[in-house]
């Protein structure tokens, strides 16, 4: 996978919209799921740098950071 230099707000908002509709959940429930994903990805940070960066941005957006 190509190394992400940045994650755009549009990518993050698109992901949030698609996943909340697909899973039929609200943003608070999606935030919980993203926390679980980040915890799992952080177990092997060198293998998952791009995914960690992406899900961190999603977490920040959902958490209002």
C-alpha cells in the first residue's frame, strides 16, 4: 500500500457517511468501532501505518477534536 502523506477531510467525511449508512448506526456507535479498530491496528504499528493514520483522522473527526 502506498504511504499516505495526508488524509483529506473529504475522505474522512465520506467514510463516516458511508459506514453509518451501511451499518445503520449513529456517529457515537461508529466512534466506538473506530476505537476498537485503532486498538487492534496499534498492536502492530509498523505494519499498519497508513490505516492508523486514516482511522486516527476518522476518530478525531467523530470525537470533535
